[in-house]
C-alpha cells in the first residue's frame, strides 16, 4: 500500500517549527531529509526513522518495523501528534546520521 499525500502533509506540518525538512517521492512512499541527510521516511502511512542510538534513547517506546519487504528495520514513530516530540527527535538524531556519499565517477 502506498502512502498518502495527506499523511505526508500532516507530518510536514508537524515538523514546521524546524527548517530544511524536505522529501522525495519514491515508489509510492516518501523519503524524508533533514538538513540534507536521510532521516527516515513515510511507508504505508507510518513515519519510520533510522535506528541510530540517539533515536533509540530518545523514544519512550521502541518498535522496529520493516518499511517494505527485504528492507532493514527502522523505528516506528508513534508520537506523530506531538510536534515538540518530533522536532526534538529530529534534532536529537541529526548529528548521528551519516552524510551523503558523493557519487563515484566511472
């Protein structure tokens, strides 16, 4: 099942207190970027983030879920109705996220 544009817009509104949150549509789902780094995505109308240590320690309840079959597990964000929680989560895990690797020229 693909994610809805309405759910994406809801999540973006919840994150409106911070700048540089962008997204990219990918096969019916949405990859979420924060300040140029992939922080997670919206899969089947669920917000999932990368399972970095800072995210695990920030979240009161840790639930691992698969974004799609064959993918690595990610953390399900249950508290999407709480703007302050989401902003805090994104800020808490930003530094731990890997930077984008430059593409190699062949």
